[in-house]
C-alpha cells in the first residue's frame, strides 16, 4: 500500500541533513493520505546552564532556576526522600557554582 504524507519544509530539511529520523505524530486524512507533525525539540537557550542528575535535571537561566526530579516508586534500593535530599544538594551546589562564575 502507498500512503502520501505531507510534511513541513523544516521537517524535510531536518530529515535530509540529519540521520534520517524525526520523532512526531502522523495524522491520517484518508486511508491513503496523511500529515506528519514533528515533535518540538528542546534545545538549551544560549546562556542557560544545566546539570544532569540521576533522577532529573537542574538548570539556571537568565531569569529563573529550575529543578526537576522524577523518582520511580518501584526503583530498587532507592528511598525517594533520600534521593530528593541528595539530588537537591547536588543541584544547590551547581547553582552556587554558576552564580560564583566557577566552571562545573
């Protein structure tokens, strides 16, 4: 079966210049015709700094500081409260270093 897919110029350019794969969704208009919508790519903004943590990420921007953690309750040998305390300390150290102008 052949299906015709409509794709944006931007997505096509990314396919041709990259590795040939894009994440997105396909919506069918009819049994033989569809539209492809690429998922938004999160790229760090210039000037933002971030650190990867075992269960999340901490970032410092021009106008905000963010800490995101996601800890699975079924994760072996992990107490969620301990992980939150440990990783928030790591994030706090990172933020201090960024504001002090130190390399990390």
